[in-house]
C-alpha cells in the first residue's frame, strides 16, 4: 500500500469519503496531486525520496515541483505536503482534518 493509499484509508476511517487518488488538477499540464479532496480544494503531495536524493530534492525535479505547487496555489488549491513517515505516524491525517475543520 502506498502512503497516499494509506492516508486515504485513514481519512475514510474518520468519515471523510470524498478523497481521490492521483487527482488531475490541471488539464493542460496534466499535473496530478497524490491525493485530493476536490470539493474542498485541498490537494496533498507525499514527498518520497527526500533522504535518498530522490527526484523531489534534486534541482530539476524541485523546480518542476515548485511550478506545479505555485500553479495549484494560483488556482485556489490549499496544498499540504508530507513524507511517507508523516502518514505512518498519523501527522498527515490530523493535518488534513485540521484544514477541513474536522475534529478527530
């Protein structure tokens, strides 16, 4: 199970069912969020490989992510970013609940 799938399951356990995996938020650039709650304008990115020099922390990948995240903000999305460990520890689900105004 991926971290995004795990977070979706955690949210559903708390009664938040309008969650979509790999949600395409930009038609032209074909950008996707790892997880989104479109009705609420919340996108979630799970940033893997940050301690192993993965794509997200190398120059070109980091720059592409910045473009994606800035476009999401310009389009009105609230974007939350987590590590897989944040999902495992429950930090991500609590943060999403907080942004949604849901008490867990």
